[in-house]
C-alpha cells in the first residue's frame, strides 16, 4: 500500500495571487511557513522554520486568494508532487509542492470581519465544494415526563 498525504498548519508568507489557466481553471500558489521548536542537548531552545509551496485549484483557489493574506494561519491537507523542468539557461530544475485537497482558514485577526475568532472550513472534492459553518439554533423546551405514573407511554417520550 502507498500513501502520499501531507498535513501542515502554518502562516502564509505572502499574499496569494489568483491566476486562471487558458482552460478557465482557477489556480492559486502560496507559501506557508511552519515552525518547529525543541530543546537541544545543552538545554537551549532551538527553532527551525520550513517553507512550503502550496498549489490550490478550483473554487478553493478563489477562496484562498480572497481570504488569505500574509501572516494568516491556514491548514493545508494534500499530497506531495515533484515537478522538473529546464530553465532559460538550460539548467535542469526540480521543485516539490503540496497539492491542496483541503484547506481550512485559521482564526481571523480581531480587526477583520467582526473578529469572532472563528475560521471557516472549506473542503474540496473533485466535483463539489461545501462550506461548514457554525449555526446557532434556538433551544427547544424539553417536555417533562412524570415518572411517578405506573405506565410510561411511548408518545410521552420526547425522542
């Protein structure tokens, strides 16, 4: 069995730019930085930063370009893809990118869009896109059941 799965949570390194292919497909590329901290043998705190190139397609690319800005927190779930090409100088070049399959926006800064601190979740399938939102439902009054009666009737049970 083979598995190519990546999950990162980090900060956007620059404002994403939306492009459109000649076929009309939307695509956004962005950089995401992730940090790792640890204590070395001498007890000193160490930190390293990794930079990841992410490619997002379709409606998710449009959402990323609209809502993500430099410094925003984002979760990307996808797969690794390595491409190679020959540059203008004839040099063979390679790059490894994360092809996003799912993106979740992190909390918004307090000054942006009401500042409720909640991020939206966007999930992309090959043909459909749904947005998950928190919905506030008014509380219903739960009917009470008198347990002192000899018999409990099924129509009295609230579920």
